[in-house]
C-alpha cells in the first residue's frame, strides 16, 4: 500500500507524516534506522491480514507516534522502537509485542480489546513501559484495559520497568512476570 511504499523509499532518520486511514500491514525493515512514522493524532492504520502485525518494526530507533491502530504493533528480531501516543485496539493477538532480543519505550498509549495481553515482552527483550528514561520524574502513562488476557506479560528471560500506568479491567492478571524474567513495577493503578 501507499504507506509501505513511503517507508520503502524513505531515508534512514527521516519522518513520514501520515494522514487519513491506511488499510495495510506495514514493515519498517532493517536499514531504516531512526525513521519516524507520525500520525499527527488523526491518522489510522488498519491491518488487512490479522495473522500479521499491523506495524512490524525491525529497524532501530524507530518512532511510531499518534496513530489509531486496529491490530498490533510488533518490535521483533533486534528492533528498537519508541511507541508513543497511539490508540491500539482490537488485535487478534497482543496489542504490543516486543520479542526476540528487541527493546521498546512504550508511553502515552491506550491499548485495549486485544485477544491476548495488552503488552507482551518476550524472548530476551526489554521494555520501559510508562516512562522514557530512568531519570524521568513523572510518568507518561499508558492505559491498558479490556484485553482478554493479562494487561502486561514479561516472559522468557525478558525485563521491563513498568511505572505509572493504568492497568485495569483485563481478563487475567494486571501484570504477569514469568519464565526467568524480571520487572521493576511501581506507581501503577491496577483494577479489575
């Protein structure tokens, strides 16, 4: 689709300002380091193939900002992303997945109505959920609600710092840390 073509022709470190609704699944491949996708608070991405990530990040230092995403955002295989100010909903799996030795900063998002957990950090990955840097004095909270399973899962040797989020009314535990993983968890609101 048109957004994928814009990504493919962009330069590393560039910005793509998106308007309207994109009906496609997109990949930010290795080599597009530093790319910013900016929805401006009004653009939407709706994945056409529910078995694939709506937005897949494989490059480093990618920013995905201010979109309405129907489906999910996945950071995989060494990708590194800043996921900021999005509404992510109605995923057939997890709202955000950080997997296979990847990392993400996840701030100011609403993640809702996923078939599985709202956020999954797995396979030797790490995530800062609710703040950008460890020196931040105020949280940049995510709202993680209405997901069919847990709010956040940290698994298989992964690490997360989870600070200042509203993790409410999910189908299972608010936060689940398992399988040789660890998390620093503070100042979150957990309900339901």
